[in-house]
């Protein structure tokens, strides 16, 4: 659902906006917030990698709500970033030519 996080850097904390639909493994670059070279010059970039956590120890009501949500998605793969594989992309590319 997206949000905003505070990321610790060498110069203090910086706010990072996470867009809606961000998946685990996505990398964000904070320009100029990394380590400066030993011999002088501008600081490098800080790379932040997203790790989406799956909730655990759900209450009975929370579990019911997730099951209800899953029921609304049956047969609809449009929400999944991996709904179509690489081969489907190639077929779609050549089908449009």
C-alpha cells in the first residue's frame, strides 16, 4: 500500500517514499547519501533494498479478513506481478507485430 520510512544514513535520518505495489527485492537509490571517497570528492549513493514482511501470529479476526480478501481474488491474476512469465511476454510482443 506504500508509505514513508525513515532511513538511517551517515548524515542522519532521511525519509524514503515507498510506492504502492513495491515488491521484495526492489532497490532504491539515495543519491549522495553514501560513503565519501577517501581522497575527497562527492559522497556516493546509498542503496536501500525492500524486504516485505509477511504477518505472523494473526488473531482469528485478522485471519478471517485475509481469507475473505483472498476469496475476492479467485481467478483474477491481474494483481500479481508474476502472473505472466517471460514466455507470455515474448508471445505478447510477437503477437503485436
